[in-house]
C-alpha cells in the first residue's frame, strides 16, 4: 500500500474515532462525511495505479525543473 493511500485511510479512521466520541451530532456527522471522502480518495488511488500519467510527486519534480505550464 502506498504512503498516500495509508495516510488517507489513517485520516478516515481518526475522523470516525473522534466522531464516535462526540456528543455534538452535527460535528460527528461532518467528521463521518470527511471520513467517507478520505476513503473514496484512497480508493481512487487504486484506480490510478498503472496509469500512464505522472503521479503527484513526479508532477512536482517536473514543475521544479522549469517544465511548468502557466
């Protein structure tokens, strides 16, 4: 599992854990929604595996070398 996916899943787990401890229903609902978004983004990383497009780190390196398009 790549580091970005692991980080997203960790964030989702933390959101759910905090939401379970909150008495404020609206805040808990928002945290659970955030967890859903993090999990969806992590699942999206699975879809991107093997794609010919450069990943975020490669795009960053390209931008640092002056290949930036403005």
